[in-house]
C-alpha cells in the first residue's frame, strides 16, 4: 500500500498527494496525519493537490474529513494547488469542503495558516526544523 508523505516545516505539516487516492490510502493518510499532528503539536496542515487531475466525491469527502480531524486536534487546514477543472468539478458535485480554506500555492497556504493563528509567516530559513515521514 502506498502512503502519502507528510513533511514538517516549522509548526505546519505539508501533505503532498502524488498518488491515486484509493479508500485504503485515504484512511491511512487520515490516521498518519492525526498521529503526526498529536506527536508534533503542529497547528497547521497544508494539503497540496497539484498532482490531482480529477477529484470525485470520495476525494472531496476525504479532504473534508481530514479538515475535521485536524480541527478537533487544533490544527488549521488549507488545501493548495487546486486546478480550475478540479474546482469546477467540486462545485458541480455540490461539495463545499466545509472547514477547509484554499490557496493557490503552498506559500500562500502557509500565510493563511499563520494568519489564522495571528502570526506572521516568514519564509523558512536554515534554522527551522524540517522533517519528512514517508513509507512506501
């Protein structure tokens, strides 16, 4: 089973979905992300969906569920990299993605997470903690 990598940048977890989201992969991502939020105390989750060409109702619900789990664990969720066709599909499917803020790119997503916490985002310098967790 493929796992989605989770990268820690400061107090933000960056999830870059580069694989097809099967039911099993989505459930594993939800569990992995919840564990990482608790283990790291991160207050932000950025989900990069740039690589997704197609989003169906399953993926839309999965994103909403991840946002809900993150919120309960005191982390703000921002989805970044949404393609126009994906946005149109989500609207046509009637998926509002409750609890999820969106941004065009990762940098803007980090700014949104920082703004939600009342901080000001500075670009990561060499002193920041950067960790990666991925198993394939």
